[in-house]
């Protein structure tokens, strides 16, 4: 009677539950179900919490046995209550869940995966709260030695991990949504609910933190970048990033430190900037890394490969990260000044070269020689990387150029492109003809002819504006011809 659940004799609630568990473990499912039904009909829901958990797990296992995994997931007790369940039934349910997930002919659903994760994390916990080791001892009739238990536990952990890894690859899940990540997180603390949602098994913040703990920072950043392709838009206070801001910022900062060690200064500073936008304040280690990157960004070895724009951009990032650091502010001001000097030097070098090479008929020979010498001085100082000498040579060349009449400057910047075939054929020929006429007027001392040709060059320069956009033609509207000065 007690084994079959037949009426006719008094039996306690606990005896019915024990009998149902024994029948289930002997695979006598036709006996276990009636016993559970009688338990419910005669006693209702168990009063004792432990009995309620045992009954729920047994019903869960029977539902799984018939393939009703939706019902099995619904019936599974909370993780914290599983230590009150019978270890034999719990183990049978866990094995069934893995077999269901391993069936390649049927798609693996999230609920079954969550159930398997919760059960196996409980059974293989190193503290053995479910008495799994005791179950094995009772089945083999002898204690399980520590060495054998550790080996068996490690083997099972690896098998479960491999299964979830394979399922993730098959489904194309990234590291943040991977079932393997949820499994490894659950082994540390209960984060998976048996009735999980249709997408991720655990909250993103737990997944991101777990990937950091496992040293899988590269996978975390790859998955997060796929979900949010523009790192420049990552911000800790944005709803889309708030959940993962802290672990992602930590991963980005660690990536920045790796780039500092690799000598990738600009990229490292960009990473530190991204971490700051996600809400991470640089600590002592990161501050030292930022300063090291700021010292070297935009600078090549042995003074070669200096990139002033790159240096300024990097120093601006460093200054934003460390606004109170005086050394970064000083370096930034110095870099900006150096860039301004380089631009001035480049511009005046071009102008002085124009004057020395194309000044025939426009400039006296001594002035042409002065401009040639000024251009060479600028180039020599630039090649020698002597900033003081470069500043002096640049200012000297700028002063020489400013002393030239506007008509002369117009003529110089008009003739040079014409000699390089930069205008249309007709306009080019007109400019060169006018230049030759100007030279002849200078040779014979005809000031009126010189003025005429200079005016004509000015008109031709205006025509050339639309044909050669790079030409910068000084305005001649308020200029005075040399003969009238």
C-alpha cells in the first residue's frame, strides 16, 4: 500500500514523500506519480519548508521526465532552497537537463539552460551544500577519497563548461550573452533565475564583471563594442551604458595600460579618456600611465617622427584627465606654441622661396638674395630642430615679406603657378607674357610700363582665382603703385 499509494491504511505525509522519492530513484515513475497525487489529495501542500522543497523538486523531475521542460522550469525552487532537496532526485534532474541541452535535433531553450546552470552549480559547489559527495558515498558503499572527489568534480565542471561553450558557438552568442559566462558567474554567487528571460540569462553587469574576473577583458570589450560600435559615445550616465559602465571602464583602463607598455601613446590616452567618460577616476597607477603617455605622445625616437598635431591632441586628452597637473599644462602650451611656429615657418619659407625664385622683374636682385638667405635660414633651423633659431629665422623672413609692396606680392603668387602649368593654357600664356614685358620695362628703366604691367598682373591674378584655388592673392584695391610712392 505504502509503495503504490493504494488506499486502505494510514500513512504519514513524510512517508508518502519518502516513498515517492524512492520510487523515482528506482525509475518506478508509475508509482512515484500516484504517491505524489495522494500526498496532495490527503495533505495538500506540505507544511514543512523542507518537505515543500522536496515535493517541488520531485514534481519538477517528473515533468522533465515527460519532456515538459516549461513546467519543470516553473516548478524549480529558488537556489537558496535547493540544499533541502533530495540529492538523488536533484542529480537525476540535473543530468536530464544536460541531456536535453545536448540533443542537437532540438533547439536548446533558455529556461532549460538556466535550470541546468542552477542545478549543476549547486551540486558541484566546493562546499557541497547538496551533499552530492554523500550521495556518491552511499551509492558506492564507501567514502569517496578527497583526491577522487576533486578529480571527479573538476572533470564534471569541465564537461559542463565545454557543453555551454559549444552551445554558445552554435547560437553565435557574444561573451556578454554567453551561457558559459552565466554558468561561471552562478558558480560564484546565485545570479541565474530558473525562469530566465528569452535573451540573456543574467544581468549584463554580472556578465561583464564575470568576464573581468576570468581575465577575459578582450572578449568583454569586443562584445560591448559590437553592441555599441562608437566608443566615443560611451558615457556612464547614458541609459544604454549605465548598467555596464563600471566593469567596462575598468576593462578599457586596463587596455590603456597595456597600450602604454606597448608604446601606443595616442591610443592609450584615448582609452583613458573613454574610461573617464564611463565614470572612472584615474587612480595612482593610471595617473602614472597617463603622465608617461603624455610625455611621449607625438614624439618619435631620437627626435625623429615628431607629429605636432598628434602631440597636441594627446596632451589635450591628458590635461582633461589630469587638469591639476602643472607639467601637462606646461607641455600643452609649449606644444601649441611649437605648432604655431611650425606653421608660420612653413608659410614664410614658401613666400621667401617665391620671392627668391620668381622675383625677376618684380624685385631687385639684393632683395631676392635676402629672401633666398632667409628661406635657407628657416630650413636650416628646421632641419637642426633648433626652436630658438627657427623662431628668429621665421621672424626675419616674415619681416622681409611684409616690406614688399602688395602689387609685388600679387605678382609673385601669380607668376609662380603659371610657370608650373597650374592655369589654363590661355591664362598661363597671358601671365608669362605680362611677366616678360615687366622684366623688359625694368631692364630699360621704364617706370610707367612697369606700373602698367603690374596692374595687368593684378587683373590676371583675379581671373586665376577660380582656376587655381590654392593661390592666395593679396588685395590690391587700396594699394599704391611704386611710381607714386
